[in-house]
């Protein structure tokens, strides 16, 4: 569970940084930051699900 919290915290800070550097007005920056955050979490969960079923 702690790994997921680290993932959420890291995704949050990366999304804030990307949103701050994204060009556009404030509304576009917030929307872009939310998209980055959602994509980061979603892709990470899909990758974790795929790796779970891979035989090592």
C-alpha cells in the first residue's frame, strides 16, 4: 500500500511541475495537470496489472 501512496505523491508533484511549465492560461494548465496525473496513475496501474501476470 505504501508503494501506491508514493506513486500518487510522485504523480502529483510531476503533474504540478508539468502544469506549471505548460503554456496557456491558468485553466488550461490545471486541466493539463489533471490529465497528466490521471494518465500517470492509470498507466502505472495497467502496467502493474500486466506485470503481475508475467512469469518471472
